[in-house]
C-alpha cells in the first residue's frame, strides 16, 4: 500500500468521479483506475461501486476513507514539522468559500499567504455554507468562510468576521419604499427573493419567521447578492439581504431594517482545532486582512 494510492482513493471519494479525480491529482484516468484496483486487491475488497454514473463508496470504502485521510495527514505532518523547524511551510491547503462571496479581505489574506508560503498549494472551493461546514468537519476542507446563524459549531473553531442584521430591499415605487423599518408579519404579505436553504442568511431569516409561525412566500431564490438585487429591482419580489449587501445597491434599492429579525447573520471562518502550520498561517493573515 502506497501513499499515492491513498491519495487517489481520497480524490475519487471526494470527487465521486474518476475523471475529475485524475485532473485533481494530475495523472491520467487510467492511471488512477489502475492504482485503485491495485489497492483494492491488496485490501481484498472493492472500495467503490462503479455501477452508476456517479461513483459511490462501498461499505468497505466508507470504513477506509477516514483512515486514508488520517494517513495522508500524518505523512503531510512529517513534512510540515520539518518545515516549521526550517521556517518553511509546504503542502496543500483546501479552503472553502460561500457561493457568491465578494468579501475581498479573504482574497487579500489568500494572496498574502501565498506570497509568504509559495510552497503551499492552495485549492479554493465554492459551495453553500452547510456543505462547507460539513467539508471542514469531515476533513475535505482545512478552513472555510461561511455564512451562518450560529456563533459556534460542534467540534469546530469559529472566528466571526461580520455580524449584521437582516434588511428588506425594495425599488422606488414599491409600497414599502417610503419606510425605514418593516416587521416580518408585514413582510410576509409580499413575494420575497432570498438566498437558498443551506445559506447562513436564509437560516437566520427562516428561524425568525418560524419563531412567529410565519410561512412567507419565497418567490425566487438566488445564491448571489447581485442576482437577488437584480430580481428585486425588476419588481419580482422584496430582496432579503444583510445590511452590507444592501449597501451595494442603494442607488437602486431602499433598505428597510427587519425590526423583529433580531438575530444577526454572521460571516465566519471555521476550522478544526489543528497543529497544521499552514492553517495557522492563513488564520494569521486572515486576522490581519479583516483587522481582527
């Protein structure tokens, strides 16, 4: 059993596709397939169910995945330990970012980290916040910037970056356009344009509505604030955004504080407690970029 076989196994398990896994590890698909087959022969069990279009783990594969990740992490830690002694950090850092993110300090932090540690390969993945949190929890991601309703996540470290109230944003001529504040019950009488389920902002909004037993009509959903604003400008619904998001569109939309949605929407970095010097390094650059 070789470390590269475990690397290919983890890549296929995470990508659920041999072609994408091969692109990720920079070898041919046939090479990945051959190495996985050899690993399966050594283990005496099939690790993947290849019968469907999407590759899935067998029971044996699921049992092996956590240990394979641990073995790769241990091997990487050897290099990192030596690197720390020589003041050189190497390896790979997988970073998650909530879909539609326009928070430029994160990009500044990544750029500063890359300049300081060019030996670390950076991988950036966009996804919704719930899946990013799970990716950090199961080890697929080292760190992620997520939108969240919770200031803490079980088993993870959390560093809040931004904490903001929710607002409703409407174009000129809308019945609410002359208002400065609006209540959830009143807002529920209008079609809404929101982030999808699984995002932090939507979770905050849904919880606030549930607390009052309200079930507002979500007319349209979009993952990017630009799309939500563009739909609201065209009169297709009231946009539900955070304060800073709405500020970008003040020339086209009027923002009203949702007065009884008091819990803030948070933007936060989440990671596992770790001795990984690359994670610690990126966190240090992130604190400086966000002036925390």
